[in-house]
C-alpha cells in the first residue's frame, strides 16, 4: 500500500480494492488508492476533497459512497459525504 495508515474506508469495485483517507500518528490523509489483485499492484488515484478517518465505504451499482468521517484524530466529525462515480476521476460531495 503506497500510504501506510489505519482508520480508512475500503470498498470493492470492478475487482479492485479501493482504500480512502485514513490516519497515522494523529495525521489524517486524503489519499485514494486501489489494489488490483490480478496484477498484485497498487495505483494512486485522484485525492479526496478533504482528509477524513474513521468512516466507511459502500459500493452501490458502479459508485462508491463514503459517508462523512472525522477531519482530526480524536473524535471530530464533519457532515460532508463523498461519492466516487464510475469515471473515478473526481469526487462528488454533498
């Protein structure tokens, strides 16, 4: 994994494992990376609009949804929700 971290959101789409955001040593990340088990390689993808951790992710149809999360380590929260549409080149926020 290119960015070592915990507290990330993970979802599977098109046979790839996507890892979003997360944190390490009190620092949150906005990384978006995908693992392809067929080629055993990681890809670094478009960054999330903000750094969050302690959230989840779910795949519905061809879209990955990531609900809110904390912006800082230690219990903070925000209300922006993210979705990664099928083109996977930008996030949508609500």
